[in-house]
C-alpha cells in the first residue's frame, strides 16, 4: 500500500471539513427546530410580559385609551401610597412567620421519615398529598376549618378544652397566622421530598463514625445531617423567601386582603391597583410595583448568594 | 440533498398562502355592508317589518346568563333567544355567562373578552362613556319609539354631557332591608311587622342572635360592597359621601357625621350586642347564599335580590321578606338608588351593534312597554319556574310601571304579600343616586374601614374615616 500523496490528503481534509460543516449546520437546524417552540412560548408568555411591564411602569394606561409617558411618576405614587408600607410590612410578617413555622417543619419531618424503616413510601406520598390538591380547593377546605362560629372545626376542638371561639380569619391579629398555617400545610410536601432525596446522599460512614464516637441522635443531626444539607437548606431558604414575597392566592381567596388590610400583601396590592376599579385599573402603578418587587428580589437573591457563598458547599 | 430543505420551505410557503387566503375569505364574509346596516337600523323599531329587508347573517354574544344559573333559568333564556331569533332571523344570539364584579369586569374589559352586549351598574356608566370604552348607540336607541318616555334622571346614567345615549338603563332598584321571615318567626318576632327604625333593627337583631344563634344583622364588607353598604346607611341617616362645588369640583366627605353614626351603630351591634354572627367578609354572592341558607336575619341589599336568590341559592320563597330601609328624620335622608345599564362592546361591527340594540329592545325593554312583550316574558319565566313580579323601580313613569304589573298579573309567582312592606312605601321615599365620581374607588376605600369596625373592638372610627377620606380625595384630585 502506498502512502497517500499530499494533494490526496488535502482533498480528503477538505471533504471532511465540508461534511462536518454540513453536519454542524444540520445539527444547528434541528436544535433550532426543537428550541423554536420553547423560545416562542417563553417569548410570548414570559419575556414579552416582562418587557411590557417595564414599559408600562413608566406609562399611564387603561389598556384602551391612548397611553401617556409619565416617567417615574408611577413609582413615586406607589411609594407615597400608605397601603404600600402596609403591604410590605404584612408580606415581611408573613415571610417571618413562614420562616419560623414553615421552614423547620419539612426538615424535621424529612429527618424523621428518613429514619423510618417501614412505610417510607406511604409517608412520602401522604406528605406530598397536600401539594397535589389544587390551591383553591385547599383554601375552600380550610375555610371550613377556620370558620369563626363556635361550630367551626377548629373552634369545636378548642371548645372541648374550654377555649375560643376564635375568629381565625375575621380578626386582624389571627388572620395572617391562620394563612401561614394553611400555606405551610399546602407547601411542605414538596420540600420534604427534596430533603429526603438530599438525606439519601449523606454518606452512611459519617453516621457510623459519629456513632463510634458516641454521638447522640441530636448530635448526629446537628453535626452530620445539617452540615451535609446546608447547600440544599440555603437553596430552599431563598426559594421560600421568594415564594413568600409573592404570596397572593391564599390572602386573595381567604380574606381578600382583609380584615382592614391586615393580610394585604404586595402582590395583592398589585392586583388591587390593576383590577379593583371596574373602570380600568391603574396598570401603570401595578406595573411599577411589580418592577420594584422584581428588582428587590433580584438584588436580595444576589446579596444572599454572595453572603452565603462560602457556607453553601457541601464538601 | 440540498434541494430538500428548499422543498420543505416551498411547502411551508404554500401552506401559509393557503391559510392567508382562507383567512381573507372568512374576514370578507363577516364584513358588514351598508345595506345590512341600514336595514338592521330600521329594524330597531320593533313595530317595523325589518325582516323583509335583505340582511346578512350576524352573530352577537350576550352576557345574560348568570354563572351557576339553574337549568330552568337557562331554559327560560333559550326560549327567549329562540323567540328573538324568530323575529330577527338573520341574527344568531350566543348567550354567555356573565356577572358584573369590579375585578372581573376590569380584566375582561382590558382583555377585550366582554360579550357584545353586557351590563354595568349605573356607577360605571359615566366613566366608561368618558373613556369611550362602550359604543355610542344614540341614533339606534333614538329610533326606538319610547325613548322620550324614559325617566330623565335614570336615562342620564347612560348619557354623556351632550345627552348622547351610550347605554340603556333596563332596571332600577332602591336599597332595601331584606329579612328572613322564618328566622323572624323562630326568634318570636312577627314577620309581618319588620323593623321601621334603626333602633328596632338593632333590637330585633339582638333577639334573633340570642334565640336562633344566627346573625341577627349582617353586612357585605368585601370587594367594594362594604363601601356600597356604608354609603346606603349614610344616605339613610342623611349624610353624603361626595360634595360637588359650584365650580364642579368634587370633594370627598367620607368623614361626615352620618357615616360616623352608622359605623358606631354597627360597632355596637358587633361588640355590645354580639348580634352580627361570625362572618365579616361577605360579598354580594356569599351574603345571598348565607341568607338563603337561613344563617342571617337581616341585611341591606337591592330590592331585586329575590331573582338571584331563587336562581342561584335555592331560596325558599317562604323565607323571603323585604321592607324599606329605615330613614332618619334628617331632611337629607334618602334611599340609595341604583340600577343597571345595557351596553355594547366597542369590538363589534356595525351590523352587530344594530343587532345588539335589537336585543336590548327585545330582551329588556319590550316587557316593560308592550303587553305582548310583558306577557311573553312573564310566560317564559313562569314556565321555567323563574321569578315574575320582583319589585323594581319604574324606568319610565309610575303609570307605565303599574300598567306592566297589570299585564303580568296572572303570571306573578313571587310572594308579593311578603314584599308589601317594601312595595307599599318605596314610591313615597326620596331616592338618592350613588356618588357620581370615582364611585368604585370610594367604595374600595371604605371596605377596610367597615372591616376594621367589625373585627377590631378598638377601631378608631374618626382616624379610619379621615384616612379613607384623604385617600379618596387624592384619587378625585387626580381626575
């Protein structure tokens, strides 16, 4: 066999490059074909509304009449609205309560469930069940529980021990905690599943070593489990904070922001700006507050990750 | 190989061209012609023989089916639609579920998804006209033979400042005190002697709560209905929520003495007497449901609630009682009056607008003005167990109203005796229109005030009203 001449090699190389180019361009086309529906859907239903909100935040419009450019007036009006500070403080209060009540519960349950030897699948399914129930159904169900009359479910239970009745949703002091309780019940299942998955990845040897060292269950959780989960814990914490900042469904369906604005959240205020007046809402103010909320969450998230960057590794 | 992609492209272009062609054809067929417009406009007069003129088919959607309506109510509507389509064979009517609420209306208005014919409260008429969010139907309505018979102050709700008609009033009501006769009886009260003063309402509410464990008196408080009810009470006590100066400038007067007295009265019912039950977040729908379920002794609402309660809430007719709102001795005291307008969507063709006015004429007006219309409507409703004879206020004059009642006398199926406390007195009562400027904003600002009084024993009424007044004045100043 004779060695190929230089010109033959050059021709083959050229052909190979052309084939690769064609393959790449074909791959590119098929990638684009697969991406296109996704891009279109995201573009139409996510990116376009985001851009439109940004534009509307500097406009005065009722979506029918001619719109007017008003600069930062909408932002100034939002900041001057006494309901704005009320909504922010209510949202912060909800976030705090959710952090105290709602954040540890899934972790504790996940740890207990991971230690359970039997019925683990059944327990996981039961824990996840509330997530499967549509939020509207959950809220309607819990309205019965929170019925403020002596015949309400919770009040009947309290009545057995001589307490109540409590106007759960009809009292400014108890309305927000009541919503937190329902929201925690409705959302903890998803977080439990995440924690359970994370717990499976904790090396068994670490627990064995701790046992050899005579560690108690509490010490094993504190010194092994939590440090191993801290990456996940930080992620779920920021996700929870973002979710609580966007609380809408529960106060909307339970109380409409009442009584006396005690459950008015930022998102509910945005909704009120846009839809409370049947003659066309103040969409400019609604968009301005939406932009402010998005900007706050973006900055907060960036700051959070910067702050926890050195703690969040599981290694 | 290289030819294939171009082949696909060629195919795509051809498909796109085909779709574009079909689209062009379909839109061409729905374009109204001058002939059809003129013909249909002529048909607006029900007495004309418009059906002899050539018309192109037209379809309109009408928002007249209340969500959750019973099958019988739907059947009654379908019967009326078939009668309309027989009279106007070129028009196809598509009924749509529709119920006006402030948030859903705003969203549908902005999204352009309202029916071609929809209804709005009197309070929204001026604002929608000013913003040109409904159609000017002046020439079409003025072609109707009875337009001059309208009560001028009622028609004004659908007119612009030049007197052009943009919306047609089709029902008017006065606020009333609705009470449950069965609950009254259970509490040992005489259902034929409902309270006539606010003190008597308070006393009866206390008795009902104590003896039946139901709410003696309840009030709507959410979705702007709290402000509506508080305004009703304010009017009854002689106060007003807005004042218009000589220069036309409107000033908010939410912190007036009558509103304070009304809130103080409610506070006393709630906290001293404990006679308002345990639910303080009722809106229009939920308070009707609770009333029909026998959980409420009394509440203030429109005089025409009976229809909705029968259609949606399975009200036992024997439970229903209605009387006039007690009025204070103040010379300014009056009954808050309101009503509903029928309007046409801006996203309609000329032919659809003609058909829409024909529908308004047929469905809402004929039954008030012609014996045939009144009887046909009553017959259709009665055949499907729907309410006939619910007390409303005259849109035209009292004589026309009385005449209509005579025409439908044989079909009336509501318990008129139980409505006598209202119908025997309301025509002598002074009616006062709702606040004219930014009404829904005003009501929205009052909702939390009412809620605070009902849920916080230490609520400071003066502070709450001052804050709400400031909030509304800011909105009024913005214009």
